[in-house]
């Protein structure tokens, strides 16, 4: 129990938070016009979780470790689960929107992303 009650939250921030950070760092201009769509996806994810979570917990499909979470629940869902849903909803919807945007523009996503990374790195280190 390295992180104690912060274990679940730290894991969420490392894995889901980093994904969102990377996507929004490299595609902010494209994604900012889709914030309403991403917001709707987040709300759908939260509502779905608030409906499914009590059922799953009641059926004992899974349980929360009291030592690794804050112990704050909303309709049976741990607050960390809702934070997870927010990050994952943003990450998946952002990735989908980025991908579809590049497909519409007929640009190769991987090559364009690598070029952007090189350009940002070059500008920072060669001023």
C-alpha cells in the first residue's frame, strides 16, 4: 500500500490523465472546437456509470478497497470511478475526433503527429 487512500486516484491520473494531456497538448487547436461534443460524451459516461455501478456492486462483480480509495460514494460509485470515467471519456472521444479529423483531411495521422513533435522539439532546443 504505497500510496494508501490515494492509490486509485494516482493510478487514474498516471494512465488516463497522461493520455488526455498528450492528446490535448498536440491537438488543442483541433479539439477545442469539439468541447461540447466531448462534454456530452463525459455526461453520458457519468450517467451510465451511476446506473451500472450500484448494480455491479450489488451483484458483487467488484468491490472497492477501503485502504486504496477515499471512501466517498455517489449513488454507490466511488468518486475515483467518476474521475476515471471523466478522463477516459475525454481520452477516447478526443482520440476518435482527432483520428476522424485527420481522415477527413486525408493526412496520415502518425506521420503528422511525429512531424509536430519534431517541430516543437526543434523550436525549443534551437532558439
